[in-house]
C-alpha cells in the first residue's frame, strides 16, 4: 500500500489516532502522544508480517467515503458493497464532562453500524510494541482479548465474535457491533449502551465547545476544523502543546529530514495559543501557562530549552529506530529530538507573547497579575542579554550558530510587552525600564538586519541571506505595515523564496542540502503580509489556493511540494492549522451587514 497523508485525526487531548481513508488505524501512541505506537503502519514496520494496525475489509467493496460529524472530532467512514450493502464505521475517543471534570480516557471506540443489506466484513487487530519490534502475548476472556507487551497491556472489549477477530475471518454485520480498545480495564456496563452514551456525550461536548468559538463570517467550517485539530494536539494533563502528533514523516522524499514532533516547542505553542485566543478558546493559554510556570519552577527561566517532553521532562535524546522502515520506506525513523540541547534565543519572547493576553482578558479564571509579571521579567532579563548572541534560530540549523534576526526581534517583543504589562499594572518604573531595553534592541536590529544592497531585512544580523520569518515583522509589531522597508522585504521574498503559490523558509543549503519543499506556514505568513500591505485580492486568491491543498478532511502537514501540491512532513502540523485560522480571521468579511 502506498501511504499518503489523507488521514483523519481523532483524539481527546490525552492521546489520539490517525485513521486512513478505508478505516485503518495507522498511528496511535499509548498511553499518551509520545508513547510507544501500538499502531504504527504509517511508518511501515520493517518485517514481512505486517503489524501495527487495526482495520476492516468489506467484502466486494464498491465505494467508500469519509467525513467528520459536523463540529466534532467524531470520524465516520462509510462503505457500500456490490450488492448494495452499506455500513458506517464511527471512530472517536470519549471526551465529556463527568463529575465536574473532563473525562478523557486513553480509549478508542469503534462502532460498526449496518445501514442497508447484509454487508460482510473482516476485522483485523494486530497491535505492535517497542516501535514495531514486539509481538504481543495474546490472552482471551469471554468478551475481550488482552495484548500483553513488556511494560504495557492493551485490551479489546467487543461484542464481535472473538473467533472472527483472532482468525481474521469474515462475518455478516446484521446488527450494530462495538469495539473498545484501550487500557486493561473491565467494562462493567453493556457495550451497546456504553458506546451510545459515550458517542452522544462526546458529540455534545464538541458541539458545545464549537458553539462558543468566535469564528469569522467566512470559511466557518474551515476554521472550526482547524480549531478542533489544535485542541486535539494539546496534552491537557500538563498543558503542553504538540507541534504534531507524528514522528519521521519526511519534509521531502528521501531527504533524511525526518524528525520527531510529538513534543512541546515553546515557539510553536505561542502561535497555537494566539490562534485559539483569537477564537475565544482561552483555556489552552491558561493550561499552557501552567506548563511553562512549572518548567521555570523546576529548572529556572534563565535556561529555557526550545522544546520539552509533554510531561515537562527536559531530556529528549534522539535515536534512530530500525524496526520501522519509515513513511513509504523512507527512513530513518527518529525518536526524541536533539533540538532540546540547542540554544534558540527566541523562546523567551515566545513565552512572554503567549502570556501577554492574560493581563488584558477579563474572562480568565486567573488573569495575569504582579506574580506572573515577576516570572516574565526573569525571561525579559535573559532576552535583553542574549538578543545579539548566536543561536540555532527558529529553523533549528544544526551545523552553525548565527545571530538570527527573528530571535533578536522576539527579544524585542519580550521587552516591549513587558513594558506594556508594567504600565497596565501601574508599575511606571518597570515600564520605563523595559521601554528602554526594547528601544536598545530595536535600534540594533534596524541597524544590523536591514540590507540596503538587498533592499530587505536579512535572516541574520550583519548577514545577506533571506529568511521568510522576516514576513512577521509587521505582525509582531516591530514595524508598521506602512514602513517601506517592510514592503521591500515582502518583494524580496517574492523574488527569491516564492515558488508558485508557496514560500520556502530559506533557499540556501543547510545540514541536508537545499530545501526541496515549501514550509506551509511561511505561505500563510506571506498571505498575511499581502493583506497588511493592502493587496487584499492577491491575499484572498492565495488563501483559496492554499486551502485547495488541504486533505479531504481539511487538514495540513508541515510542508508542500510546490510542483505537485503533495503534502509532506509531520501531520497534522499545528503551525499550518494556525495559518488557516489567522488568515481567515484577517481576510473574512465582517458579520455586520452580511445578512
């Protein structure tokens, strides 16, 4: 089977699953997002006996289709056979309020529902362990199967014939059947009753969550799907925000650019928090601030890493896994990420930016106060000290250290926002202090990052390379959109980094040679720059082009092949889904006067 990224995402902010167009679970980590993938066929186990999936095959299938239930994370795959038999497969993870808390067990529910005729199907369940290397010991109960791995046991509880599942033989679906896959725990209520209650309560939860989003008038379904996807990419237990739920989907074919993104990047998290804040979903920001404050309490704010485990653990040693061949056989498959040891000086500004709204938003349970400001001042002090120091930059270049313009600008952001917060809190002396720090940084960046020769801002201070992150200078408030230097920088990006409708982050060779595919979020940055420059018709056309390259379910990955439009890179990428939300909010017609 030739894999692609036409995948549906289900989850409940504890963990998740990716399911392909014909209902195969191809990626599921347990007990949480960065755990061992019990289903890992997305990365093709390197054995002849294929394992690491749960699927079904409909006999003499004529057609299939897939959709989400409106405004939910409930995935429905429908099948029709040659005799007119029809069934639908409903997949979801329970998430709803129970005893004044959110119930979100690491449990996957699959409902097999006949619609017409007497369709025949075969259910196959072949979990794997230790990244595809281990085969489970199987024990059988009256209505369940236990899959025992070293250190982890999974249980399937079902009213489907266990013989049919274990022998992988066809059976007639003449009534609704249910499969629960998850922890090794007994289900003490009737399966049909439990599955229907879980489905109804989960549907109600998501529809209520969506009801209170402040969505734009245009592209409503697009924004709703992006928002749900961002919510599913958070680990609610600690407040961590994931960059993506997968590892090792290459940025381009056979590139070696295969990274594990199942962790919390402080930079990425800022963009996610900002997008959800703009929709009114502020809980993610509150949870994320809890995550960051706990980091600072444990190890101090002066040495923030760019990335952490979703538990908050700092070490993420990177290793290659030989038991998985990789996406389409394109390895290596990596677990962990060596970026945790890099110096990336933008992280201090990213955290301050993420926290800033809490000082103005009166809807929050715990608005920003003097105590939080004291935490943030520690970050500002580091930002003011390192703004002109070399680092790996936001693109995490492994082979060199430079003074990256984006990192310097984020240091300015930290000081500028701290000045505004101090003024808000009535601390005039601190406001004056941080205003002076911000001014010093801004003057240095304007003097050293602007290239009169290139007529653009450059990737590094005193450098001559171009970087798409300079498209954010107006968005971050560093320059007004009307500054001619910003317009010149946008034109430079158009000349050198834009390929068709797509924008590369940079074009110079890095550790792995020249990039072959465009970075999806950079194309959204370009769109926003166009809008800020008043080129709104171009921005609208660009947005529609980008939306056309989403999956059928409305999701995007990290990279796009500019020649074919094919999606590459880890999936779904929170950066890219943020781009959808912020672009729609910027470009949409207002609700007033629309009807």
